[in-house]
């Protein structure tokens, strides 16, 4: 999918969900129209993408993520780590320190 297709799908989803919200009295038609505007949709998708990237970055920088990244390197043959960390990383290269 390219960017235009993603934006079109997101706009249709907003209009669909917005129609349900309007019919139940949770939102007005003006609010739904505002959210489905191309400029607002671009801002929402951009903000969501930035949030996903930030969460992914934090997740990968946790100790188990760093060790897992190191274990994927071909030049690394073995990693010694504490038992809990070795258990958290699904790699044969990561062994508990004895």
C-alpha cells in the first residue's frame, strides 16, 4: 500500500466510525467532517506514526532488546548474562553466567 491508499482507508474508517458516533449522539456531523479533512488526517497519521516509533524505540532499548540485537550479529558467538536476562532473550547465543 502506498501513502494515498493508507490515507483513503483511514478517511473511510473515520467516516464509518463517525457515522456510528453521530447516529448515537456521541459526536456531531461537523466534528466528523473536521476529523476526516485531509489536513487533519495527515496530522493524526503523522502523530500516530511518531508515537509508534517512540514506543518501538523504548521497547528495543530495554536490556533484553539490546541483548537480542547483539545476538543477531554474525560476529557474536556467545553472550553471558544474568539468568533472568538470558531467559528473556530467545537465542541460543545467550547463556546464563555461572
